[in-house]
C-alpha cells in the first residue's frame, strides 16, 4: 500500500551537483530520489514549486524497484534514481510526468541530473546481456559498467553524439520543419554523427543532405545531454557558403530563411536548439543597435 503522504523537498537547482558512480561511504540520512516509470518521473507540485521524494529509503512507499543507481551529491546530499513497474500507481497528490512536460518549470541543473538518471536506467535496462556472447552481465566494481563473466566484454552507458547548427545568411536564420514536428513548429537543423566522421563533417553533411546548402565558418557553441534516449547534442553556429534551399522531402516538410522579428513556433527555452535561436536574435538586435 502506497501512503497518501510522505517526506518531500522542493527540487534543488542541482547547480552544485557532483556526479559519482560509487556510494560516498556509509551515508546516514535522507536522499533525493528520482523515481522513474519508463520515461516519466515522480513529482509533486504545489504553491509554484516542484517537489521530489526526500527519504532515507523507499520502504515506506512499497514500490517494487526494478533497477537502482546512485547518481552523486547535490549540495552534499545523495541523489539516487530507481525505476519502478509501469503499473505502479503514484501516491496521492503525486504524478509521474514526462521530463519534456517539465520544460519551463525546472532548472537546467535539474534537467541535467534527470537526463543522467534516464540514461543510466536506459543503459542498465538494455545491457543486461552481453552483446558479444549473450551471457547475463554483472555490474563491474568501481565503474559505471556491466561486465560479461564469460568473455569479459564491458558495456558502458551508451552516448550517441548528434550535431545541431544555426546557419545564418545575412540577417536571416535557416529553420526547418521536420516530418515528426507538430504543426507550425520549426527548429534549426540536427543529425547524428556517423562512424569515422568528425563533428564538423557531420554539420556540413547534414545541412547539405537536408537542405542543399553549403556552410562555412563553423564555431562551437555549446553541448547538452538529451536523454531521449541517450544523445549528446553538440551545437554549432555557421554561415551560408552557397546553394539554394532544396529540401530532402523524406526528412523535412519545409525550410526557409527567417528574420529575427518573424520567427515561427520554436523549441522550448531549455533546449540547446532554442539557445541557438536566441543567440541569433540577440546578435541581430545588437547589430541593429550598433
């Protein structure tokens, strides 16, 4: 039986988060718990605040835990993540919510910790057996890795690098509408890095393949973990070097050059895609003032 109420705490910013794979000795006291049901996290909201469970252990909740991991310290307090079965009901006044639905309501720091938790749980769930010989794997002491007791193969959490780029042509930004996007929604171009390819080569290839445009003057901008399910977005800015827009219709529905004062519906502010677009609008505004 899940209790109606239990101890919780307003989610910290996690700005002072110190990641770790190993428990910090014998811990006495409560921990922040990131409890996931698939890709949804258990939270409670009230009086304008988001809350997480803050408990010594999960015994009071009666949850069956499928997998559990230590994540690190937030302001000296341990953070832990667990996954529970999909048929487990949330306690009264609590809900399981998708991380994407929390955009605008959580800090960048909390998103980064939640991303870490999701990716660790995904890795644990998908590497229970050796990809080389099929033997059930075990956790390797001292590392975030699963080890095959038969052939010794090691499986670390998977990270899939992807590039995302803001391409500028004068006072216009290249935006595109992918087939998977909701109606009216546009973003900058992105794509996964292929084996043997540099990040810069990937930027040039993706822009060329999707829009027929050539780019120059690539500059690194930022990076962001993207746990859907295990990507790392590496962001660049670039300039138009030639070519006219001719979209790959298997990937895109539309693409075009947009002025800063005439932008369509855009990604959430927490995303690196939106940060790139905000960079463009700020750059345009500063140019106009100058």
